[in-house]
């Protein structure tokens, strides 16, 4: 479970999570005219996501070799659902135009052939207020990011966890964002 650390004057300091995502998921959702929430699904569906509490920031990092943070959202809740129920509940907010397309992606990441008789259980991380950076505003991943990370990484208040170099890195990246996005991200970090 994500831990909250008391900050100055007793204010709580929140965590953020950088989750690794599929470029097609990102590209599909970023092209939609209006998205209020997204399902950042995990193909395995064996364990429930507990890295964040509701209201904490979840950022999207593309799979290597595209090592950039490309957007994010505010974590609302997590669950494990059959893919059919996730599609029924979130439709195109799953990052695919059709259930068939979504199933093909899940099968790909499970390294198996899609079996239409199998209603895969998937991890669902529901995010509100999603935002997607245009490519010229993508954020290079921190130097501390290990190439061995498979799903994502929690930062316990970036300026505290990653040391002086990491603090400088995050501050530089956050300051490079357009004002509206910087306000959204900073509101979730402070």
C-alpha cells in the first residue's frame, strides 16, 4: 500500500507511479477528442494494484525504445476484471477501438494466441483526468530508471526519493511543461 509521508506543517506528501504502457494504447487515447477516464489495464490480472491511493498521480511511460513519459492521470481505483466486463464498463477508454483489438493486445502481452472462449482476467487501473503530452513535450525518463523495470515504479515524492540529481531532473522536466499541464502535475505532487 502506498504510504503517505507527513510533510511541512503536517501536509501529506503523495506518491506518484510511472507505469509502462503500449504505444498503440497511448496513441489511440491521445487521438480521442475527449476522454474523462481511462483503464490502464495490465494483461496478467493476478494481483491487484496497490502502489497508489486515490488522488495520487499515475504517469505513462512508453515501452522501450521509446523511453519517455508521455502523459498521465489521477488514480481513482484498481480492480481485477474479466476482459469482457472491462470492455463493457470502459469501451474505447481501454485504449482500443474494439474488444477484438483489445483481446489481441492482451494475448500479445501474455505471449499466447487469443482464445475467444477465454475471458481473460486483467488488472484495471482506473484513472481520471487523463492528459497526453504532444511528442515535442515528452519527458525523458530519469537517469535512475532501470531497464529491468517491467511494469512501473513508484516514486515516494520524487524530490525526496531520487536524491539531489533526481530532484534536479524532475524539477527541470516539470518546468519544461506547458503551464496548464505543469499545474496539473504539480498539484498532484505538492
